């Protein structure tokens, strides 16, 4: 399944909404899109809305870790907007829930950016 993206430059952050599956075949698309949208803005923070992502494999998790590292190196923060119980469980099992900041909606993500 292909990935689709929508992005919006907000005040102090970039919002990138992703839909589809993040796997071996298309994870590179996500990496490239994040690179493109973060270079296109002065905002250091990224809110990555993956509520409409139905599946993430190990390649996708690796890409998300790389994105987090890149954002942090630029002095920003990455907040994941995530509600899929299956993906939340995957983050918990892998220990990534201790590494990523996860919010259930955009409003909660913005509150976490303010902390």
C-alpha cells in the first residue's frame, strides 16, 4: 500500500499527516518527505500524525528513530499522534514508547510541545 502525505506549516511546528502502511517497500518515502518538509520551514518541531497508518514494520520503526534523531539534532522535538492499539502495543513491546513522545490527537501533541 502506498503512503500519502499532507503537510502544513503551523506556528512553531510542522504538521505532517501520513496515511497507509510504513514498511520495507515505502519507508524511504516517509524519510524523504520528512526531509523535504523540514527543510522547507524554519520550525524545528515536527508533529507526525500517523493515526491513519495501519501497519509499521521494523524498517518503518527504524525510519521513525532516524527522523527523531534528525529533528533532535536540529534542536527540535518530534511528537507522534497515534491511536492504533496495535501500533501502540508494538511501541510498548519494543520499548519505543519510552523513546517517543506520543499523543492521541493534535491538541494533546501541541500541549506536549509546550512542556
